[in-house]
């Protein structure tokens, strides 16, 4: 497969502090790649360097085989960017927002109109083509920003938290459209705080914290490796249970009033734990990417 993105020892400093601290990864053509991490981990900083908004302090960053430092203009013509913020023009209609943006890529007017119609149809916005942006729901706004990012038919689509703030129905509608883009073979890089979103969409992902990569792999492999297949949550644990887990080498996180047990079934401990130690409340469930994320990055608030 061809490498669309190549990053080696990428560093970004602000006032002498490394926001990105020597990242190295690559993204293959047609891959849906996730960049995950808590607030302040360096995700958005990395994304902004990817599309040429912020220059790297040091390291190599190549897109389509070109250096972002010297060929940013050529790179930008071949990518689409969906930013976190609403950057649509409120004074223009839905269709006009697309047509004006098409002008930045010197797309002929007739072709721009055709592409706009195709994208509005794809994102179920045709009935709102003449409406002003202020008249749209939050889900419609996000779909329009996505449509705009595709107006130049990019080879690489960069999504920075594309569904933040959306209700579940709108979020799933966006996921459905992103899934269709994935099937078309478009290369996509996404940052998100929704672990379900990353699990559903990503072929591969990295989890970043304090500017460093902690893990790299498919969601399924990372869940299996770092959380196992099943989780047991026990409220009101006593010291006897903790000693039992230590003696039987069961991995767990102690949250004080609650224990998180990682795949005790693997060691045949489920029945014993259920019968002897579920004094208050036990929850048995499948492991998720969120378990992996919290286990690797911690549970404290990042603000």
C-alpha cells in the first residue's frame, strides 16, 4: 500500500514546551486512521501541522510524498479539512457556502454547481440549499461542513472531532456518511473523544498523551491486548477480594469504592468472584475501547 502520510520524530514547541514530543507514524492509502488522546495530548496540534496551518518545530512530515514545509500549497489542494469549529459564513445560504469554497480551488462554476448538488444530496441537505446557516440544526451544520471539506474531491480527508456536541441521532447519521466515504476508498484521519466512533470507523488508531504515542493498532487488537474480552466492575470491594485478585494474578484498577477487573474469565475466576465477592453490586460487560483509553491515560480530569 502507498503511504499517504509519513511522520517521523515530529516535534511542536510552544514557548519552549513540547506540545508534540517526537511522534512517528504513517497512514496508508484508503485507511481510516484515528488520533485519540485526552485534552492537551497534542492531537489538534498534530492535525494542524498535517494540513499546513502550523509549521513543525522539527522532524519529518510528508503528505503524498511531499514535505509539508516546502510543498504545503500542493498538499492543501489535495486534502479536505473538517475543523472543530463552525467556520461557515452565516450571511450565505447553504449552497452559496459550498460554491464560494469551491472558488478557493479554482473549480469552474458549472462543475462547482454539479459538485454542490451531489454533496447536498449525499448529506441529505438538498431541501435546505437556499436556507441560511443560522436556520440549520447542529447536525445539519456538521454535515454541511463535511460537505464543504469534500468539494475539491480530496484524496485525504482530515476530521477534527467532527461530531462533538451532536445528539445521538445526528451523530449516527454522520457516522453513516463517514462509513460510506470509507467504503469508497478515501483516506481519512480523525480525532475524536467518542470511543464508540473510533471503534466503529477506524481501521487503525494511535492513543497519544503528553505529546507521545502510547499504543498503535486496530481497535479490536488494542481492546484484546489491554482490556481483554470482558470487564467486571465491583462496588464496595473489601480487602479479601484485593488479596484474592493479587494471589490469582488478575489485573485490576482500584478506584477506591469500585474495582475494575480486566478479563477474570481468562483465568477462570468469574464464578468464584460472583459467588464470593459480589456483596453490593457487580456489573459484567464486554470490554470497550474506552476501557483501554482510561487505563492508559488515567481517569483524572483534563481541563
